[in-house]
C-alpha cells in the first residue's frame, strides 16, 4: 500500500468503494488521532474513547456509500463518532442510574450541586489556575453534564462546530441546541466557581450541599 | 441601562448579532458586567486546561489492526457486509441487499451445477428482479412527476421540491449498490443506465429544497436531455419480461442480460 499513502481522502474513498479495502486504511490512519481527541473529550476516558474510534471507522466503512464525496471525510467521520459517543454516554448514564440509589438516580437532568463532588480539597484559586488540579476539577465537572450538554460543549468549544451541526447530532433544533450549550456552560461555571472565581464564596456554597 | 444577563453575555461571546451593539455599549461603561463576562471567559479557559492524552504516532495503525478483520470485503461477496446484525441500515439498503444477493446469484450461481445452489439462485433472482424493478419504478415516478409538473403556470415564485428530493436521496443509495453489483457481474449495459440514473437522482437530491421556476425548468431539461426516463422504462420492461420468461425455464439457463442496446 506504499503508493496509496499519499492519495487524497476523496481518492481513498473512491478506491474503497471500488473494492480496495486497503485504501480505507489510509483514511483510518489519517484521521484516527483527531477522532480520538474528540471521543476522549466526550467520554472522559481512554478506554471508551478508543472504542468510539473503532466503532466510528467501522460504521464509516459500512456507510461509505452515503458519504458520496460531498463533504470532507474528516468532518463526516467526526459526526459518526459524535453520534455514537452520545448514544454511549446516554446508555452509560442509564446504567449508572439503575445501579444507584433512587435519590441520586435523577442526577441526569436535575441540578444536583456538582460542588458536592468537588469540595474534597479547596486550594486557593491563584494556585489552581492552569494547574493539573484545575484540569481534574474540569474533568469531574464535565462528568456532571448530561450526554447532550457534554456533546454540545465539546463540539462547540473544541471543534468549533456550528449550532446547526450540533443540532443534527442532538436531534433537536438550533435554538434548543444553543440552549444546551448555554446550560453546559452554566453548569461548568457553577461547578468551577469555588476555584475559578471563588474566594470566600467557595466555602459558603460548598457547605450547603 | 440595566445589567446584562448571563445568557445575554454568553450569546454576546458566541457572536450573536441580536442586541450586540447595546451590550457592547453597556460593557464599555459597566465594570460589573465586564467582570461577569470575564468570569464566563474563565470557564472556557478552564476547558482548555483539560488535557487529552496523546494516543501516539502509531495510533492510526493500531486502530486499523483492530478493525481490519471486521471490515467486510467489498470486491468478493462485498454484499455480505449487509448481513451484519446492526440495526442501523436504512430500509433502502436492506432492500438493496436483497437485490445484491440476487444479482450475485444471477451471475455466479449457475456456474456450479449443484441443485440446491441453483434453486437458491433462482429464488434470489426472482427477488432481485422484483426489487430492481421496484427501484426503477420509484425512480421513474419521481422523474415523471418532475418532468410533468408545470409550476410556472401556477404562478409560484418558488417551487418546493423537498419531497422529491428526499425520495431521490433514498434512491441514490440503492442505486449505487445496484450499479456496483451490475458492474461486478459484468452487466455493463445495466450499469450504464444506472450510472446515468445516478447522475439525475443526485442532481435532484442536491438541488435546493426550494427552486425558482427557471431552476426547475433546468432540472426538467437535464432529465429530458439524458433520455433517462425512456431508458429506465426499457430496462424495467426487460426485467419484467426476463422474470416472466425465466420462471418455467430449466434451472441451467443463465439469464445473461442482453439486447439492451436499443435503449
């Protein structure tokens, strides 16, 4: 396949469709790392992210006829990955909810104070800013989002997706998608409050949950 | 002016145009709202702080190794991929799979003189004839509707063709499979007709949902110029005749497609 490695995405798609399975390898090797980053941000861990990547490329191969060269292959497989990741997140959330005691099971949609998970340590915001600890707090805060909110903020912030594109993945309309992004920001903000803007407020809020 | 809300500030940051100037003017003079905007900004900065592990340079190769043997072959029995127990296949693709299986039987089946294979291929052949026929029938319907419509007379400014468009989109997918199968089976005449049909279907599928009468006429012209309606009808009739003729025929007879040149 030495001669295939330099070909364009469009040519690789054509050759795959024509029955040359190795041509798909070019697409997989070229786009895997990018899809992995997206998947990692959505799922929050490497294990799930890797599974999303594999599934996205498997589905991509099966649906390749639908691709029809009318879009960028990277964007296209990205969307497949996002679709699969959100389904997976939802499935996981449901499983978690079933396992948990009823009082915490409603976490998915209701506004459980994410601070309850963050109050273990509260160093000063100055020390936290840009630190590994902030990264950890952000990771935890992202975990408190609903699958739709998480998908929306990842697509919007890191990948610069348009609201319309997000709406397609969320299977909603654009004003609902816009709201979802906003809700995600609100939740993250309140989760990070004690660290990012906290000062004295951190403790006051932190004790009430 | 009263202070901006969190939502307004968020929309402002997102580049929302509505009320932009008012908010910008307010931010100029209100330190409190500027600080609030800065706190929202802080959330996005914190998002950037979340690291993503580097999967490594060889990651793409690793993914390929993981999935390579799960990918169905396309050239040899490429249609077997459609038997994957995944519920994500569109209905059209499922129908197409039947046809593909049928065509495969049509072209390869009779080479092995084993009774069961012949029987199976006969059944598949009949299924496929019905399916391809249906596909062509549906395509014909869309093309006829588009060709015969007279939107200019109705005095409309814009013609909504979104319904025809959606149907064309579905057919494009099916059509691609049949074309590929015909090619694999060496039926070039069928492949050519499906190829032309493909272009017209794509034309329709990729048009805007609402077109002007002039645009609409140009779609009609393109359909007419290709003579595609006639070709589709001829192939369809042949299929029907072939199916009727092959029923009582002995199993050995390979229904090689021929005499399609008249189209």
